[in-house]
C-alpha cells in the first residue's frame, strides 16, 4: 500500500466513523492521558471506552470477538483498579506508585506466557487469523500491563508499550491506519507516562 492509498483509506475511515466509535476513541485517549498523570478519573473514562468497544467489536457486522473479550478484561481491570485506588488501608497508601518486586515479575510473566498460549491456541484453532502469533502477543502483554496499572506499578508502561509497538504495524497490515495512528498516540503517551511515574516515585521516596 503506497502513501496515497494510505491517506485515502485514512480519510475514508474518518468519514465513516460512527458517533459511538468516536466517543469510545475520545474517552480512551482521555483515560490514557489521565493514567499518565496518575489521576483516579482514568478508571471511569476507561470504563466508558471499553464498555462501548465491547458492544462495537462484538457486533456480528464487525465480528472481532477476541478483541471484544480483551476489552471485557480491560473493563474488569478498570473496575478493579478503581476499587483499589479508593480502598483505604492503615498500613499502605493506595495511591502510591511502586516498582515490581520478584512476585510481581513472576505474576507478570505468567500472565504474558499463559495468556499468549491460550490466545494463540484459540486463534489458531477457532479463527482464520493470519497473524495468530503477533495478535496473541499484543493481547497477552496488554493483559499484564493493565494488571500492573491497577497495582500502580511503574512497569505497566513497559508492558503496554510492548503491546502498542507490536500493534502499530499489525493494524497497518490489517488495513486499519486510523487505529494504527491512535495506537501510536497511546505509545507516545505511555512513554511519557513511564518517565512521569518514575519521577513521582522518586518524589514519594524523597518526602
């Protein structure tokens, strides 16, 4: 696909984008920006976005059922993260940012590896996907990243950006330049999010 065809497809996608999809994209972008700033509103805005995407992607006319299932996971983790944020503990600060410890890394590795095996096997056996390996990696690393985000671990940005980096060319391969550009935006925000959270972490421990 040359540049002229890519631009033409991008314009056509913009022209045919539904209001519901536009709302989902806008709330998704807002949620990522708020996550960058470690603001609790990242969860309700994320819930709105993922809730809409579950409906849109599961429609028979779209038929992206694996992506819809991934958004169900996003929805659950957003609710989980919101509850953790607001839950009060005498011995810990629910808003505190921290690094992964050994246990966190083990759980992260298990989420990625087991998630990839399940997704790859399902895509290979049940669907006609021509990119089951890469599609499974995108989702599995995103699963781990969302879990770490809910736990306020700095490494969440690393896992999410591994997912984003693989997803960008994958969406281009699938002829979805608009989604690819949105994912590029998420990659940039997540990169800034990593450095911002690291700075906040240092400020917390300097206090």
